[in-house]
C-alpha cells in the first residue's frame, strides 16, 4: 500500500508535465511497481460533449450528474473541447444538468440508466436564452455503445426477478448471453447430483466462446467488485439470492486493459443498495411431493421431494442522502432421495451358507471340491464364516422386497438426501464527505447436504458435504478534483468445504484387524453378481483464503481519459483428500487376492462369506497447502478522436507466481538419479 500511495502522489504532480513526458514516465513507473489489476468495476461511466445550436463546443460548462434514488450529485466542468466525463458512478437512474455561461439556458436530461461497467454517452446541445431558464431534454441517450469495443450482456434486476430461474440461481441466466454456456447450476440439486460439490463446496463452471473446462476454469467471477472464486480449480463461488441482485454483467471479449488474468470472460455480479425510500420483499417457493404423483405400476413408495426456498430483503436510508443500508436473507430446506436398484439379495439359505438351491455352486478353496458341512453338499459350515462378513450380511444387507427380471430376489428403495442452506447479505453505502463515498458489503452462506456416494445398489454409507463462504468488500471513491478520481478496493474471501463419510465407522469397529488411514469410514465392498456397497473419497478440508488490495486512478484531460491501476492478491489454498483410505474390497468368482490360481470358491458370495477377496486396495491421506501471489498493472487511455470515434488504448502486465508450500515440504528430484528429499516435517531423509 505504501507503493500505491507513492504512485498517487506522483500522478498528481505529473499532471503539470508535458503530454509525452507524462506518458513515458507513467509507463516506466507501472512497469516497476509490483501490483495486480484483475480489476472489476462495480460502477459505471458517463461521457459526453456540450455544444451550442450550431454544433460548436462549449467549454467550461458546469455538468452535474444526479442519482434519482440516493440524491448523490457529482459535478465536473467541460473541457476546452466541450467534452466531460464522470468516472466511478454507482449504477442507477441519473439526470444530467448543464449550466453554461450567460447566453444559454440550463439543460436537463433525465432517465439515464447506467449499468455496471457501462460507458454511457450523453451529449447535450444547449439552447440560446437566459441562464435562469430551463430546457428538459426527453430524447433518450443512444443504446449503441460507441465508447469501446467490449461485447457482453447486462442482466438487470427486473429480468432476474421475472424470468424463471432453475433452483432460484442467477447463474442459470448465463445462457441468455450469446456464446455463453453454464456448465452446471452452481448449487447441488437432485438433477445436478453432486457434480459441482466435488471438493465439498458449490462450484460454478462456465464456458464462453467455445472455451473448454478441463478441470480448471478460465472465467473471472466477481461479487461487488471483489473476486468471487476459489483458486483450487478457478471456479465461481455462490452468489446471493436473486432478490438481492441489482444486475450482473457477462463480458465475452474485447475488454480494456483494466481486465486480465483469465482469458475466456468476466462475470460481474452487483448486489442492491439502499435508497432514500424503504423497500423490501418476502418470498417463498414451494415444491413438494403433494404436486407429484407416483409412477404408474411402481411397487415402491413415492420418492420424497420437498423444497422450500424462502427469504426476504429490506433496504432504505439511515441518513437521507448520506447513508443507506440493504439486507437480504435466504434459506433453503430440501429433501430429495437417491433411488437404488439392481442388487441381487442373498436368499435365506445363502445367508446361512446353504448353496444347494443356488444356480452357481461354490468350490471349497481348501480342497478344490464342493463344500460339505456335516455330510451335506454345497453347504458352508458356520465355523468357516468370516465373522466380519457375517456381521455385515446380517446388519447391513436388507431383505428382498422385489423380484428382479431374471427371477432373483432383489431390492429397491430410496436413500434420503437432505439439503439445507442459509445465506445473509448486508451492504452499507455512506457519503463520508463531499470527496469520499464508502461502500461495504458482506455476504456469507453455509450449507450441508447428505448424498449417496458412488454407484452402489444398497444403503451403506453416505457423505455429508458441509461448506461456508465469506465475501467482504470495501471501497472508497475519492474525488480528488473534477477531473481526477481514485477508487480503492479491499477484498477478503474465504470458501471452505468438507466431505465427511457417515457413519464414522470402519472395518476395525466391525471386528476386523484392517486399519483405515485417516478418518474412519466404512469400506467399499463389491460382491460380483450380488451387491455393491460403495463409499467415496472424503476430505474434511478444501478451499481458499483470498486477500486483495486494488486501486484505480482516473484522470480526464482534454480528449484523453487515462486510467492506471494495480492489485496485489494472495491465495492461500488447502486441499485434504482421504482418497480410498477406508479400503476397497472386491469379491468375484474367478481370482483370489491370495493366489491367482487357487483358493477360489467360484461363487462371489461364498468368497465373501469365508473372507477371501479377489482384490484389495487402500490409499493414504494427502493434504496439500499452497500459497500463490498474483500481480498486475495497467494503463488505459480512451482517446476521443471524434464524437463518433473513440480509440481504446491500453497496456497490461500480469504475473502469477508458482504455488509454494508454506510448510516448505515441496522438493525436486532428478530423473534417473538418486535424490534426497528433505522431509522436514518428520526430520528424516528418503531416497527415491
């Protein structure tokens, strides 16, 4: 921040330098400072020219922009060429008032709606007359953007509220922008399963202009000007309720130098602010199984489905024309289910080791012949049972409730998947004094959902996905002078989740000597031709802490509008993965874990009962910590050559450092040579 202050002081003094020296010196400073600018605006710009009835420029005219909702006013003076420019205006509905020297009437043009990152052109033609006379201009400003070549679409609050939203998630509106495809819904739903909860928290993936998503995203996501994404896979985080969103902008290409880092596009979400009027809303959306009939011919109970999404908003003035607030709450209570089928359930005889009626008769691995128990063929004596396998069979394998198509006993049913979230947003806008306007916003959301992992066909284990997200943004717009404005942002973000296997029970708890690595979890057991008891890799922690400081200085001089800025960002990531720490056991009728040619019961269930698996795998837990710095700087000049021609000129410098381990556990080795890897955590050395 000290370097940033020095840059601002320098630019104020440099305003007196010649144009060429100013550009050269400024460019040199930008190359020297270690800052970042993946800047994303929460504000907008109004530009225009003031002319007389004959089309001649009117210099030194007083131009005032007035926000109709908050009473905010900003005044600049038209330059020698008659041009004026307002930077860093909060989005909203504005009126432009122009007062020139004697000989011209005061001109007022209202109904100017500016959206996030807009550059709106409002040209004013003055009429001859007394200064105390007013002329109200009713023609609307041009809709076509002639100030830059940026392409994209702004989706406003009215559209967000009126259009049908899947799961009440604004990311589902991304497809309204040409060339943009939402790659998932951004929340866990019955239809989306857990594809976007892989690491334990919701992730948004977006494809823009044919871009690909090979596990990591290439789109910038912003909320109220601050980065709203997780560094682990560069995916977007959750956003507030649609009723808390003022608008969001999707930019697909041709950005100016202010934007960088990810190449595909920018998704910028802006929340609502309070105004001079109190406004609020209450809502609830209900979907449940009372509205859904069971499938014709189904012999199982109708799958449960209950979804209640509710909340409210309130906003208004704390001090009129000075301080405003906005608050939003949204909650979700959902109960869906996972339908399981396809298992072959052991018969009552098979459960006690009697395979006399089974289609496939097992062989005794000890003799290679048929099983005999007390003289009865194809029966396994109880003393041959593996006690853990018998306990699993008696405790976890349900009785048959259907007959499969092949005539075997089967089971089908529903495993409940509850899903609950709570989210809060608070936003404050305060006009500290005439030069400074402060904005603070804080958004947090937390959720938990229980899912059935893997592709098993019987109830066994579930996973609880728990996450919490925090977004804090603070900004200050400082009007240094009518032609110089500075805005600074401070951002902190945290998004962490976890995947916890339930119940916290392992084979050891069932009497086995098998020791799981890491947190206790039930194993994965596949008995070929019968049933599959699945689990999934867990991870108590995964997420990102994000810190960012950013500054942009704007200077409007003549036909040039300069912006310089930078940002310094630190990502601190952690990913704890348990992998298959619980053990994966496969039982089939063709191979044995102990010997590939012997010890085969030729019946997978018999192999399971006597405890002879065909394959066993187990992984160890892995925890990764990484710190990554991102730095950039830019200079942008919007050169208005002609009222119908603007050149957007810019330079940008981006640097992202390689990830480092804060515990210094990362080492390199030379292929083909023995290398000593220093494991400081345990104080030993390992030869690879």
